[in-house]
């Protein structure tokens, strides 16, 4: 999943970005509201984490622009303003969550997982496709009861596919969703990771879950 962070405190911005990337998220980070609006205009995100008090445009202004466009993007506010009226204002403005600084990074990650699940048909952390189960909470993957070890990038791609079962995902969609805005990797990097996933997920299995749709991309689908 791809997440936007808009936080003007550089150390905090860096720590949040590092924490999310360690969990396998694609992350773009900026330091003011104007930059945030630019990123949101040009990229499809699964969630946004916005500081309320930041230069150029505050978090409330950015959120207002998001909702004005009719986007259901999950948004979490980060702020040191902890009064009840401040929280009510943030939530009434259309935010999905509101986290007070200072905070625990484990709590931040749990809240991000909860927010992003709202954009999928899955109501729990476990996604099951055939005999494959992916748990978005623990980042564990099993097939036929056997645990499969994946790198963070392999997991991210598989999670994206599992959250869109039966939908063809092009190379460009996967790149845009998994890697950050500044990514400039090789043209076949997605193909390489799909190959890795195929060996780990489908290798030795009678029924293949990862399908190639020639000229279009890939999808994951339960064998019928």
C-alpha cells in the first residue's frame, strides 16, 4: 500500500517514513500542505497522514480539498493539540483518525492498518484466497498451512494483489502503488518480483493462484 506523509517536523517525518517502509509500505513524504496537495493531485494513495499545523496549507485545508474532490481516502491527523474541541473539529472535518503527539509507533502502525482495511471488502486482518492466507496485521503468509517467507517488497506486492483479487494489475499500477514517488528502477523490476512470488506461492502447487494476463499484467485468483 502507498501512503502519503505530510509533517513539517523533519525528524518526526523521517521516523514515520522509516517505520512505515520497514513494514513494507510505499511512502512519499513532504513537509507542507502545498506539497501534500501536489502529491495528492498526481498519485493514487491508500491513506494519508497529515500534521494539522504545517506551513503553506494546514492539515484541515488539505483534508477539505481531498473531500471536495469526493475522494474517500483514509486520512489520519497528527497533532499536539489534544483538547476535546480540537479532536471533534478534526473528526467532523472528515478525518478517519486522530493521533496525539507524542505517540507510540506500534499504535500508529495499527491505526494505519485499521484505516486501510476500510478501503477493502475485508473486515479482518486475514485475507484468504483458496488455500492462501495473508494476514495484514502480522504480515504472515501461509499456503495449505505452510508458512511462506517473503521479503518486505514481495509481501507488499502480494498484499496489493490479494486486496484486489481477480483484478488485472498492470506493471505501471504495481510500480505506482508499491514504490515511492522518486522511484526510478529498471523497467522489469516488477516482472522479477512476480517471478519470485510465483516460485514461493505457486511452486510445487497443483493449482496456481498468480495468473499472467498477457499484454495487461497479473492477477491473483482462486482456482475454479
